[in-house]
């Protein structure tokens, strides 16, 4: 799944920390998109709080569902096309498994 996460939110960084009281902190930051997702532990589950112009976790969830629906294909199934304007990645088995990263 980590490859589809990286394709859905390129450049985002996952950060783990622990407060002095032992509370686990988990964040996903995308400085380029000025967006974040905060993962808040609540017993056996997590709540996600998002901020910024891009809902990072929503993009990851869509990629994860599409990836699972297509049999969890391996990284070797990803096809790239690189141009001077963008990087395009796709998996032939699903039109939902397609990501384009435009270059500035």
C-alpha cells in the first residue's frame, strides 16, 4: 500500500511522535500542498482531522480502496510516463489507479 500512498500524496511525510505522557502522535504533512492530516487514537480506532486545500487522507483512502478492489497489485505493475510537464503513473487494470503529478 505504501506505493499507492506515495502516488496519491507525493512529497507528503508521515511523522510519529510521543508526548511526555506516552500519548502517540501521528501526522501526515504535505508542505507543497500546505495540507495535513492528524491521526488521533481513540481506543481501538483512529479519528482523522484534516486541514489545508487538499484532503490528504481522503486521497489516500480513495487510492487504497481502488488498489484493494484491483487485487492489491504490486509496485511492478505501475507504469510511468515522464515528460517535461508532468509525471504520469497508472496501473492498467483500473482507471482509478492513475496519478498525474504536474511539474511547476
